[in-house]
C-alpha cells in the first residue's frame, strides 16, 4: 500500500513511518519544513499542516495513495505553532481531501480523555479534529493514546528520563494518575488498522494496564537505569506555576519544553482510560512499563541523555545571558576600561567604535542563541567571535595570557561549552 503519514518527525509519526516501511508499504512522510531529520520513508513532502487548511492544498499529494495516518500534533500555541491550525483546520482539510479523492482508510491520532472533557486548547482542538473526521464518509479509526513512552526520547519519554536523573524528584501538585502506553503497542495497533479489511468507524483508548503516579513512572525509569528509588519533594503551587510560566516563555522563543501551562491542565486531569475495547478488537495486550523497560536494558547513552536533559536548558539560559551581559557591560560600566584596552592594543581613534561594535556583536549573539530558530547561527557566531577575540588579543596584547584573572585562558572552557551546545541543540 501507499500510505501518507503526517507528523512524521514526531515520536509516534517517525516510528509509524519505520514500522510501515519495514512491512513493505510505500510511505510518504509529511514534514513541516526542509531540513527535517531522516525518516524511514519512500519519499518526503513538505506541507505545513496549520497552513494547509483547504482540501485543494492536499489533493495533489493524494494521487495513488491508499491510506492516511495522521500523527500530527502540537502541545500549545506559540508564534511557530497553532493547535487549531494543526488539530482542527489542517486535519479537517486533509479528511475532506481524502473523501474527495476516494481514500477510504484514515487513521487519526487524538488524545485520551478529549471525549470526556476538554480542559485546554490542546484537547478542545483535538476533539474538533475527531468530530471533523467522524462527519466524513470514510473508514476512519480514531486512536486516543495516553502518555506514549518508547525507546526514542521525545516529549514525555524524554521528560521522565530527565526527571529520573535528578537527585531530588520535584512532584507537581494536583497531578492525576497515568496509564502510560508503550510505543510498540501503539505501532502494532496502526499495523492492524491499516489493513483495508480491519474494523473501521471506531474510536479506541490506548491506555496501559496500570495506573501510576508520575513519581512511580520516574521510579521505574530510575530502576531501569540502575539507580536507587527517587527522593521526592512536593513543589508548592507557586513554584509549580512559576516553572510552567518559564516553560511558556521558552515556548514563545521557539523552544519545545514539555512543561507548559497546557501540560499543567492536562496533568491535573490525568491520562487514564479503559484498554479492554482496544484489546478485544485487536488482540493487543498492552504491556506494563516495568516489563517493557526490562526487555531493553538501559545503555550508557540513555544515562548520558537523562543527565543532560535538564542541563540543556541551563546551558541555553546561561549562554545567552553571558553574551548579553558582556555586551551591556561593555556599553556601560566597562566602557572606559574597554576603550583603554583598545588604545593599549594600538587602535587609536578606532578604540571607541571598536568597543561599541564588539558590544553590539556580543548582544546580537546572545539574542540569536536565545531564539530557537536562530540558535545554531548564534552558537556559530559565538564560536567565531570567541576565536577572533582570542587571535586578536594574542597578536595585539600577548601579555593578557599572563593576566592573573586568566582573561584569555577562560575563553577555552567557553569554546568547549559552545561545542557541547551545538552538539545537543537538535531535539529530534
């Protein structure tokens, strides 16, 4: 079969592409932009789901297609992402195009609990997408998974690893129970329903067999990695609210933190459901988390990733602040000292303009690193600027190498941290 998979760079979408490709299907992966990570697919097409809101936007891509698997989703609105555009308008246009093109089989990923109440724009738009599909004359299947965990580290599966590495586990107040579901069980379900003879016009909850508190999930990850049970500290409401707001701020800069105000609302509701209809229809028995983890022992790479998870936001907070403060100090309290240093280097009349231009370059680098779409350019600029400062100072003021405060020596750890930031920048 020839199958289109939307949201092909996400945790579920990328795994669906790999599974269907391994089963001999010709997979067309739909991605949002060029430069997306490698995906197991016959070929890739670039379509921004939030912008493709008319059936006509999809019809040229559906020629010869036998089935569609819609895995696209975003957690929260931001300058770069729209829940309404992706979950409702773009998905609705895709479903209308499928009906017009005569594509019967459509598998659509929603979220558990949206049919029992919508507590956020995420769940409201997910439900709107479900209703748009159910209104079509199609052989539709709606899958509503709980929190999906797999070997790949995306979203919640990445967050739990990071939490497992902390010396103290911060427990969010008012967190509901979770019935986490394994990615492999979800993939088995897609494989089952993509068959044209499989049941259709059904909505199923994909939930694990046990209800767990968030700290229990983290505890199982710690045991998997060979670490002792976590020590916990329950955060007060004000501290939790501040963390979620920080996540929102990071989201406004183009980053994708798991902890944002949408997550707060969804976590409070919990992610639980009844897996029995799913098992009865497909024969798939969802696996408990501990059993799934035991089947694949943790590697040293898993432990590295877990320990780096919360260090990454620290790095990408410290680095922009470092460059911004350096630039601001050079334009204010450190201006006279900077001009004097430039004159000692022989800059003459160019001393003051040199200090100002260097300060503005530092500020530009800091702003570029802070904004996710330009972070790589900012880090590359920081690397180039540091090397330029190092080379210029070595030629013009070699005595700085013996400065007791280590003015030039300290550039080396900055360069090393810059390389680390570049190495861990990509999120998927």
